[in-house]
């Protein structure tokens, strides 16, 4: 298809498609004449991915480029690549150093019987979240941690079972399944609160 | 205690405490002389709440004021007040109108057997999240919806069981349990992914 058809198919303005081509986020089409190129389904798919990361998630062109490089070249250690791809997503975390830089997150993961690797950015993210709850006078109790942790581990196992085996697709699935499904999860929890609360409100 | 001791106890700079007093976010102390007032545990608690909402959650003074009004005056319909308090938190949603403004969210909640109330802001939030996943070519399947929805309903039931019965405390618990526990939930899911993936990576 021509570039105008590509833009229409992906729901992205033509000028934006040209910008992504110039920036190298979108791979060139196959030249069909001196001034025209032909695009296919791989371009539509890539445009949807870029649009999701920039439009829905709010990443910068630079951040998207970093993720697309991992999609295009997942390398030999897929799980390390998946970790790097997720860590390119918000929230930005401050890596701490020292002897025991993430004591709350370490204790929480130990209580859950999960791997503790201080180099994984979600550890710093968990530490910051636990510290904020503590500072507000509402620390996460061990009971709550175990309740949340168990349910989320079940959700994570479900997610991983459905990960496509092909490495490029696996990186895409992991990035979008993090960036786009997290808002779904938070909205579902809020709606579940409303549902549970409504069930209580009607009781005498 | 004096205002300087209050600031130290709550971990908030003195100038900030004075600012919150002027803005009416923090209730005045009891005058102990013409130029001094005495503060107590209620002020420490309120300061921690304000700091959490402004510092950790990133709300504006105006948004915090709206939430504090609901904490201070929960009214007769506690569940409606809890809903209003949560809807003062991010993300901001665009309320839609028309015949069936949130078709994806409605279908999802019907599939989950949960209440659908288009006036609850988390419905618009869910609609936007589902639409973004769909536009990226990764719509939430019914299987995934049921899996996520069931686990999150269990988490929500746990949350509600632990809600303090006293209305002022219930509003505080709901606001902070939403604003501060959501980041914990997202970090735990990312870490659970890592834990599940590591378990797979060591297998041949």
C-alpha cells in the first residue's frame, strides 16, 4: 500500500507517519519508483505500537526508540531483554546504592518467597511505593502484602503463559501488556471496590 | 505541642505547615497565648495526609482541599462520599455522554457480573484503558478480563473488609488506599512477572 493508505489504516496523520520514518522509528517501505514506496502489514503493526507508546503511555520519541531497538533485536537472553524493555516504561525510578538500598522491598519479596534482585527497576519502584504508604501512616501490613502478592502472582503467571514464543512478539507483548494493561488493572480494582461497597450499602 | 514541634513530628518544613494553615488545609491549633497555639496528634495526622496527597500523589492544593472536605464532612451517604473522594484522584477522565457512552466498560462489567454505573468515574477510566489496548492491537480478551477481574475483586473485598467503620477514617483509608496502594500493586505485578519468568528461564 502507499503511504497515504498506511496512514489511514493505522489511524495516524500522514505528517506523523513521515516524521516516524525520518526519526527511524518506522522502517522504510520497499521503493516502487523513484518517489514512491510500498508499505505492508508490518508497518501498520509498528505504527500502532508507536502510537500506543507515545499517545497512550506518553513516552518520548527517545524512549520509544530504546524500546523498539529491543523489539527488533531481542538478543540471546530474552528475559534480560524483557526486563530492560519494561524498565524503559514509567515510572522513572532512582536507583539507590549502599549495603541494603531497598530494605522494604527486600523484606516484602522475602515474605512473598519471590526473587529479590536489587538491579531490577521494579524493586526501587516497590521500595518507593512502600515508603510513601509508610510515611502517610498507612504502611502495607504483612497480611495485605501476602493477599495482594498472591493474587498478583496469579495474574502474572497468567500473563506469562500467554506470552508469544517468538522473541520480537514477546518483547512487544511484554511492553504493551505492562503499559496498557496496568491502567485496566487499576480501573478494575476501583470498580470492584464500588461493586463490593454497593453490596454492603444495601444491607441493613 | 508548638508549631515547630508539629513540623518536626510530621517531617514537614515549618514554612509549609504555615502555608497549609493559611490555606485552611490544616485546622488551627488551640490558642495558648496571643501569639502561640498548641497542636496535637490530629494535626500530625492531617499533615501526613496532606503531604501524602501533595508529595506522593502529586495533587494540587485545590484537589487536596476537595478531598479534605469529604474527610471532614462525609455526610449521610458514606458510599457516595467514598466514590467522590476517589474520583478526585488521578487519572482525570473525560465524562462522555450519549446513548451508550462506555460500551467496552459496560460489556466488561456485564461479563464480570458487576454493577455498571456510567456516572462512576472509574467506568470512563476503564473505557479509556480498554480502548487504548484495542487500538494498539492488544485488546483485553474475555479470558483475561475474567482472570484479572476475579483476582482484583478478591483484593477489593479484602480492602473493604479492613475499612475502618468510623466515617472520617473510612474516607481517609479509601483515598490513601487508592492513591498509595495502586503503585504498590503495579510494582508487585512487575516483580511477579520477573519471578515467574526467572522460574521459566532456569528450565531447559
